[in-house]
């Protein structure tokens, strides 16, 4: 029997205890963070529900104000059109910009020069695809505008 054999059991026991303490600490920390996030989510939900009721009351007030000078059906129709236009504008504001819109339009996919020009202008969120796969065993050169490539100082 080797002189250090009895220490292996102690090392394994110590590692198990440390792992258990780490798990409990992480679990407690995550529980505390989720408790705070759950409270914040509840407050946002309540705020949204109250905003919905406030919007309904505002729409009703607009409809009633229009009904003073117009027939009731026309006032309701105008109120619905206003709400629809507002919803359309808000949806447009929430949508991210489409890849084909703006200065990147007209770029033909697959052409390396056009893809690089669009990437330089900020049109593509990813590098262009090369026209052919690299030969086996070769490493493609890194672009010079890569921030990780060291540049000589002038």
C-alpha cells in the first residue's frame, strides 16, 4: 500500500463538498435574480394592462367627440381608421430595417466585389461568401481591416 492512498479518499470528499457548496451558492443567486426579474415582469404587465385601458378610454373619447358633429357610424369609422394608422406606424417602428432596403439595395449575392462593397458600406452583417471553396490544406488570408490583425505603425 502506497503512503498517499488514504489521501485520495479525502481529496474526493473535499471535491464533492466544494461542488455541492458551489451548486447551492449558484442556485441561491439565480433564485434571487429570478425573484427580482419576476417582480419587474409583473409590474410591466400591470403597466401594459393599464395602458391598454387608457388607450381604450382615449379612443372612446375621440369617437364621442367626433360623434358630436358626425353620425355615430362615421365617428366610429374615423376612430378605427386613426387607431389602425397608429398601429401600422408603431409596427413599422418596431421592425428592424430590411436587408434589401437603403444603400445596400441592388447588391447581387455571390459576387465578391459587390458583397465586399456592401460590407464596407455596412450593408451586410456577415462577411461575403467566397465564390469557390479553398483548396485543401490552405489557409485563406485575413482581411486587412480586421481589428485583430496587427498593423505597422507609421
